[in-house]
């Protein structure tokens, strides 16, 4: 079992929902980003999604795009992101970490080089948004052979014909994108999300986590209540972009996590 599997087993045993937080590695700089990351578990975060900055983030809205640009301007690289994870692991061997982003940085580094580096650093899973199931031999299957979960996205346009293909080699959890479009573009609506989550759960035993469009503790509670948990990204990244500082960011994260855990 990976840390992701263990975390969901523990959450199920206590009747709790998962709160997943996304931050961009190296935003606005490596020191600040690491300080926020190190504080996330104590703020109530069950799983950390760590963004890999990339120059052409097609699924990201303006907030996360800007975070990636800040990180790149500060000199963040994939190698530094893995070093950041290794530093985090010096004091936390429990919290799952999922790298989220695009295939290009991994491809440029080389899959055969990247996977053992990621495993050694302490990565538990990957979300690579621009690799469809038809390309599973490229990264998904090698990642799972290396002991990493490969987490797939399902969306409002993933119909009954497509869903089995999406789920085929997915592990860890399924990430349901609650809105059509880019991150931060619209608010998740429980009345629309609920039936879709139920449809996915009827087709898999994996946990289903809902992300995109969740910005308040109340929304976190509502959406987590109809799924196995929720992800908040843009609302956290926005505070980092406003130079609120790690303490203020983590205080807000704690409020959002408390919302999800009340579900």
C-alpha cells in the first residue's frame, strides 16, 4: 500500500473525509513554498498536491498560471521540486504527496530517470493532466511498476463509454473535475456534482475526490459530503500570490480543512 492508500483507509475507519490542498512548488520562492508545505499537515491537510511549474499550463486558470510563472521566474525546476519533497520528508514520513502537472517536464528529464528519483524523494502519486489513457505505456504503467499511484481525472464530459477507459489503470483515487473549463473559473455545485460522483463510484472502488471551484469552508463541507473528500487549490494559491505569508496562508488552510472534515 502507498501512503495514499493508507491515508484513505485511516479516514474510512474514522468516518472522515479527505482534505487535499494544492500548492505550486517554488511559489513565490523555494523557501516560502517549503515553509507552507511543511505547515500543511498541522493545518489539517490529509494529502498534498504539489504543482510542477510549466510554461504552458493549459488546464490552469489565471491564479495557478501566475503561480507557475512566479516559480519559474524564481528558478524552480523539476529537480528542485524533488529536492523540496526530500526536505519535507526529513520531518514527515506520513503525509502523501502527489505531483500534479504536465508531462513535458517529466519527458524532458526522462521517465527512466524521473521515476526512481521521485520515489526516492518521497513522492506517492502522479497526476499528469495531458496524458490520456491511450498513452498509459508512456508513464502510467511504468509509474505504477515503480510503486507510485497514477491518479486520473474524470470530468463532466467523461461519458459512460469513456469512463471505463479512464478508470482502467487509475490507482490511489479518482480526481473528479467538478466544472468544465480551467481551474478557478466557476464554483462547484453540489446538485451537479453529486450524481456524477455517484456514477463514478458505481464503476470503481477507488475513493473519488472532487476539485476545481471550491473556495470556502462551507463549499468544502458540502462537496466533501457527497464525495470522499475535496481539493482546494486556487483559493490557497491566491493567498500565496498576495504575499500573505505562510502563517496567514496556513490559517486559511486550517479553516478550509475544518470545513471538509465536518462533512
